């Protein structure tokens, strides 16, 4: 595949934050291509810029400089309402703290993107139940987040991320709030989603054991890429 076939392509991504006395450069010209079917884990210590990069890839933040394309469409030229529609139709997000709405049941949390997209009740129900069954939480859909374990909450969050059938799943420290058993389970779950459904996944993690399960890894250090294993695939 050529770079034109890339699902998402970031070129020369820079991100700076102004401080009282100067400017903090978090990303210093990062390039990245994610092809359809890729499963990539971005590693790095706290402050390395990995979550900032993931937010830029997900159009939740804009770079200070650089180019960002999805299927060769320029995302940085889009207005905020266009980006919101783009995210809803193409991206799924999973976060460290799940971001589930406490006042909603698990079912209502999963169906939320469908409601925003204006899907009918029948199609919404079919999608919610499909992913809940695939992720092993169908029996918990009537429960509220406070009644779910940490692992169950994360599976509900992943079901919500997948319910609109996104082309790319972005996961920011998806195991950062889980114990070792649920960390391993979440890694296995993402691998299953990748292998069985061909879902493209980009995750951010500081957990080496979690990252080692990914066929492709890259490490950010001080706003730049560093190779972490000569036997792994890097661009």
C-alpha cells in the first residue's frame, strides 16, 4: 500500500503550549501513517506527548503546525461542526476513566452515539445488543455504571466506541485504571476486535506488558519518535 492508501496520515505535527514565561513544545514534528487494519501502540513516559498526539489524531485538539489527513481528506480545513460529524461517523474513543454517564444505564451509555446520529430505535437496539454480546456484557445492559466492575465499565465504554462502526478506534490509556487481570483481559479483547473484525486500533499506554501485545509499537520521547525494538515495524 502507498501513503495515499493510509487511513490516517499525520505529517510534521507540532504542538506547543504557552506558559507564563515561554512556550512548551510537546510535539516537535511527528510523522505517522496508520493503514487500514493496523494495530499500533504508542508508548512514552508521562509528558512525552502521547496523549496529546492521540487527541490530535482524533481531532479533539488541533496542532500548532503540521498536516492531518484521513483517507487523504484534509481534517485541519474542516470547521468544528464538520469535525463533530466526522468523528461520529469514523472514529471511536476509549478513555482511561471510561467517561460513562452515571445517570444512564449501560444500555443508554452504549446507545448514545446512535441517538446523536439519529438512528432508528430498531437499528440502535440491534447495534447495542450486538456489541454488548460480542464484548460479554449483554447481561449487564440494565445496570448503571456504579453497579459494574472496572472491567465491565471498560467493556461498556468499548461497546459505545464501536456502536457506530468506526473505521478507527483510538484508546487513551485504556488499562490505566484497571488491575492486572483486567489489563490482560482488555489487551486480549482489543486483539480479538482487531483479528475478528479488522478494526484499526491506535492505543496510547505506558504499560509495557499491554503494549507488547500489539504487532506494531512506537515510542515518543521528548516530542520525537524513538525505535524501541529493531525487530518491530517502524516507519
